[in-house]
C-alpha cells in the first residue's frame, strides 16, 4: 500500500489499473451528473446541462411550437415535431416531424405537416432510424411510421397496419419496438414489435401486473434495457376525469427483455393520482436517474428523481417559463 503519499511505481500503477478494470462491470452506463438534456421551453427546443440556465434555443418558436425532442443513440441528432395547426382537441393538430443536430444545424423535415404526427424517437439497432406515431385516418388510434436521416416528406412508410391502434414508445438494441397495441386475437396490451417488409410486424406480449387495469403512456426503456419508466392511469380515474388531466402516476420498474416482463414496479411521482400533469419520464445519467416534467407549481417545470436515494429535485431554473418533454443525451426513449 502507498501509505506515505509516495509516487506509485509503474508496476504498482499498472496493478491497480488492472484490478479496477477487472472489478468494473462489463457495461458501464452511468454518465456524469452534468450530462445534457434536450427539452421544450416556451415552444422552443433547447439543449442544456441539467440545472443550468437556458442559452440560445435551437428552434425559433413563434408562430409555431416545437415539441418532444428525442436524442439519437449516436450522431447527436434530435428528432422532434412542429405543430403547424393548433386545435383544442390535441389529436386534431397538424404537425411535421423534423430532425435537427444537437448544435442547431442541418434541420430537415421528414413529413409535410398535413398529418397528425406525434412523439418521434429512434431505433437503437445502430441504424438511428426515426420512427413516430401518425393518426390513423382509416380507423381508430395511430399507426407507426418510419423514415431515415436525410429523408424527405413522402418517403416515410408505415410499419403497422391500419386495422387496429398502435403506439410506439421506445426501442431495443435488437431492433424491436416497445408498443401498446390491440392486435386481433391477441388483445390490448404492451408488445415487442418486430418489423417486417410492409406493415405486418410480429407482436410478442409483455407481461405486467398493471395490464388490463389502466392505460400506459410514454414508456422509456433504460440504456441497459434492464429498467423501464412510464406514466400510468387507471381506467377508473380516466373515466372520472373525462376532461383535463386525470392524474398520471410515474413508475420505474425492472424490465426483463428475454422473459418479456415488467416487474418490481415503484411509483415515484404522483402516487396519489392528483389531477396535475406529471409526464415524460426519461432516463439520464445512465440509468441512475429519471428526468420528468410536472405542472404542480402552475407552470411546467423539470425535476430529477434519483433511484439510489429516492430524492426529487427541481432542475429547471426559470419558475416563470414553461418547461416540458425532457430527454437525456444519446438515450432515445
């Protein structure tokens, strides 16, 4: 041992490095607590370190608002949507999907703004394929679309059928997509969707004790794919609050990809179901923390929940601004 603060010999240095390497896990997902996030603030997209005041926005905002950025696994791309036509009924909005680099350069649109296109994200299979949800004009719910970096409006293709609703939440490294869907003969639930040529994918059901008791929203798989976070509302509360925010509860849980099971559920925000908007839980700092937004103070504000000690801290810096839809760097939902 080096008990007298003497310089280490080269042999001792190499020994310690070897010991540390052997003791370390094969996959280290934890990022420093100064990691960056992308988010909406007053209708504009920002990239910033957690807890720092806003700098220059990436997008101009008025007359249009830009929503729900998702950060690609590699390449520092954000995929977002721009609301081009507002409406009191959200599913009547008209919007366009676009990609922009995290430094604000090379913005280009993937859809033409004549559809209701929502909540884009990326595949994690090494291809950085942008996918999103489009209102199904031929039936109920939404269908899942995909395009490519550099794609143009009209080149996007459907990867699910129009005969039943689908909603893409998150993706896996093997190319499968976490969806909520109601495929014929299988019933409503959470599924792992495998894409095929044309809109006829394979659906594998994911087991969860909350299935059949309520509605899952905005699920996000952690970088190691061993955990998942999401919003949840019971059918009872959904029926009670037919208008306005019914009060979603935010959960973290274990996720077993091989067994296709969500277990050890832990509510960490709004467990009591207050009719306040708690939403968009997303992984940061590897998977040691979750960032989300809440309107508990009146304006949308950003908060970080840390799994190790259960602490929750507000990290947005302007109490008069409207913050929403946070997303961790290089961690597509």
